[in-house]
C-alpha cells in the first residue's frame, strides 16, 4: 500500500481507528438485502462516527465525519477558509467561486491635519444589486466641488448604467456630466466662494464581486494589494507627465514651479485633470478620467485602497500595503494609515521635537493638508 493511500484511509476513517485494524475499519461490510429472493451482497461504505453513533457516508464534502460540510475553499488550503457567502449567479457565470464583498468589510478615515477645513470627501454604497460604489474626492479652492461630487456622482453613474452596461464608458460619461452639472450650479452663484473650486475624483466600481473598474482625475490614488505587493491602478495627473504637459501647452497654458519644486498649471493648480477649476478649462485642464479595468483573483487579492495626496506624498504604495496587511479590521487599517502618515510628517518636523526652528516648507505643507484613506472592498482573500 502506498503512503498516499495510507494517509487517505486514515483521514477518511475517523479517529477511532488503529493501525492493525486499518483495512477492517475502513471497509466494514454493511449487510444490505437487495431482494428477498436474491443473494445478500455486502455494500462497502466509509464509517462516520457522529454524536448519535455509527453512521455511513460516501460524500467527499464531509471527509472528517464531523457532520460539518466542507466549504468550497478548503480543498488543499489549510487554516485559511473564507467565511464570506458565495454568490451563485456570478460564480456560475465566471466558472469559479466568487465570495460576496460586504459593505461591513470597508473602513474609511479622514484627518484634517492643521487645516481649518477638511475638503476631502469619501463615499461607499451599494450602487445596485450587483455593483458596489467607492469614491474619494479631494477638494481645493473650497469644498464646493468635492461636496457636489459626493452628492451627485453616484446618481449620474446609476442613470448612465441604466442605458450603458459598460462600466468604463459609464464612468467616463459620468465624470464629464458631473463636471458640466457643477458648472451650471456655480453659474447661479457667480460671486460665491466656490467659483474657482475643484476636486480630484477617484471612483471604483466592483461588479459581481470580480469585475473592478477604476476611474480617476487628479492625484488621488487607487491601489490593489495582490500577493502582498502593491498594484497601482491610477497614475497621477500632474504637469510632470509629458503627455499632460504637452496638452496644457497646446491649449495656451503654462507651467511654473513653486517653492517646493512642484509644477503648477498657470501657477495655481498642481494637477492637469480635475472636476471644476473652470477658469483653467481653456488652458487644458480637463475632467475626462483615465480608467483601468481588471478581473479580481480572490486567492491573491487582499484589499483595495483609495487615498488622497495627504497620504500619498508621505507613504508610497508598498508602505501603505504593508501597514494594512498588519491590521485585522478594515476600519482599523484606514485609521492607522491616516495616523501613520500624519506621524511621518510630524516626525521630520524640528518643532515637534521641542526646538524653536520652523519646520521645512515641505513638512509644513503635509501637516496642513487633509489626509483621507478609504480601505474599501476588503476582499476575502
């Protein structure tokens, strides 16, 4: 008898078996009368010892005889079972088990730093019966644009998806429509505080627990943790990108650098795409997002994180990934990332160490910005 066969018999025969009686216990004959006038034939079944005594089972979904059914992911995986329920229609459609991503598995946190007002906004909700919606908006020049996106972006996406089932094209249309609607909204308040307001926008849609599409304008980011490594899903829209800089210059805009060495469009805006900022639309600042679509692998993908610049300029994507991997709860992870970024910024500040010297300009900038982290769609991987 081979070693693999021996192990198989031991696993399948319960805990009451000894070496000497291995074959006898594994294959005890069960008397069974096929017919009253025919010969009695033994039927060999694996014995299962349950709480009510000896039972017989021939199913591979109860290998240890405990009476507890095996979950879908326990074959070949030890001590790493997924407790989330399986969504049957998507699993059948895609040909593999797809666990449900619950809204309870999402954590968000936002810190104001040393600013007077937090212009960051985030939103998490169920878009429809099979699609989840995640978004972060980092406002500038006032919170009007971020507030408007927080209030209306989801509605625009829902309306467009009712006619266009393609998530990428729906997100592109929604961004442009929200930008137009914001322009009309601000037109009625020409002397209001939000005339030059704008915002970044990073929106993720997760359909059927497996199809992920991300759209973004500005420098807020989306990152997926795959096999413990950070997978960037967005690229910042800044004047440092050659393609973005060329569009700005062709449109009649120009690039300047501030005291921190950061390039700005027309000396005012640190990004080349945004929702709002209507005084710079003719200078090449657009609201059309870049999108990325990918299929999730729940065995390898752990979580999706959306972050604003207050975190991104302090911690790189892999550092964010490492910190989140050390947390057991998405809400704890979001708060820890925000706290960690603020701590990193303050640690380099001489004033924080009790000295009378002013902190460097770069540190003052990070301390005065808002920090928002949304550990969203924590996947059961």
